[in-house]
C-alpha cells in the first residue's frame, strides 16, 4: 500500500497509526543518536507477527539487537501496557 511518499509494508504502521502511538513512546534521549522509533516499532511488529527469531529481523528495521533491546526496555517500563 502506498501512503504519501512511503510504501507501507504488511507489518508496518500507517502514518495515522504512528500518530496515535508516537506520544506514548519516550522522547529520544540526549547523547548518542537513537534509531528511528517508528522503524523500531515496525521491526517489533514484524517479529511478533511472523514469530521469527530476533536475529532474522530484516535489515530495513535496523540491527536486531537494537530492536530487541528497545522491545525489552519498553516491556519493562510499562510502555506496551500504556499503548494497549
């Protein structure tokens, strides 16, 4: 599906969905540049919907370990609970 200038893949968020979810995510921290949060969420959604191993995450979502660590952090700090 094409939304704006972006092709939205099957397991990825539309602009409208991202607008709803983004306020629930912690703002980027100071210091090292952080991976794009939408890209990370899309990677998490891909992993959860496919059931694949974290290490099999497609490169377009960034390093699998980064996506996994963000998933773990957001699980521990209640971010997923607030989203759901």
